[in-house]
C-alpha cells in the first residue's frame, strides 16, 4: 500500500485520512459483503479504500469523476482485475458503455450525497446492472446533521430512509434491506460539524474511533440494530 501523502486537495486528503480507519472500513464491507457478487462496479471509488477488501473478485470496475484518483489507484494496486474510468454517472452516454461488463453488483458507498442530480445518476447505473443484480448504497443520514465537513467535502444533502425509498421507488427496484449504521458516530459528527465546525476529518479522532469504538460498535449493532445512525445502508435488487 502507498503511504498517505496528505494532499492539499480536500477530496483526496479526506480519503487518505480514511485509509487509517481500517476497522471502520472493514465493518462497512462486512455489512454488505453477503450481497456482493463477482463482477462489481464501484461508483465514486476514490483512491480504492473499499476495493482493498474485494481484491479476490473476478472484476472490479471503478469510476470516479475526480481525475487525480486514477493515478492514485494505479499506484496503490497492480491487479489485472481492476479497471478505472474517469466518469460522471450523470453522463448517460458515458455510463452506458459499461453495460458490456455485465455487473452483478454496483457499490455506491458514501458517494450519492455528492451528486446534484442523484436520481439521474441512479438511473444510469441501474441501466448497466444485470437483471437480479444488486445496487448497494451507503449514504449519510439526517439533514439535521449537515455541517461544516459536509459542506467542505461537497455533500449536497444527507438522507432519511423515506427520501431514499422515494428515489429508489422511482427506479422500480425491489428493496431487499434498509437499515441504519454507526449510532456512536452521530456524537462525533455533531461535535465536529456543529460545535467545532471543522473543515475536514480529524486524523487523531479517526484513529481513536477506529481502534477503540468501531470494533465494539460493529459487534453491538449485529446484535442490536440501531434505531438511528450516522449512515443508512440499503440493498436494492433490479427486477
């Protein structure tokens, strides 16, 4: 793995900070892994923080409209089963070219909130998903938590379950599961966004949370699914 470089670019530096959250990132993948197939499209794959846990899959196609991510991915991984395309998912003609890969899974993890016209983007990626394939979404929950970091990293919105269901229903997809995740994260996010008004994630906080809280939270939420959480996790099937 390449070392963290702490770019001046807020998008890249935020993703580099999250490289240190190994337990948290593993928790995310563990949560959705039972639904992940062998031919994957990852939307907004960034610098490959999720791909790191899926290298055994037949094919992973990463798309991102942030051009610096391509060089980062190529430096970080040297795997023949990983392809990268610089692409905006609201561009129908560009995304349509991906249909040839016959994806059984589309991952869109903490990305949809960055897209102005998220329904158009969802429709485009749904169109390149094989029938009975699964779209897996993780989005930030509750617009009341929207704050300084959301704004700095380009979040257009946060979601409620009802809002997400409304958008998915417009695509005529079947809802397999919909749940909250990361109850404890709400408190840190509120502190940083609403009180301290930080402009980016705090590396020491991330390291502390990842080492001491994320493993405990993952075990607890397997037993007791939280009534609310910092994120919403949804799994949707193409009819």
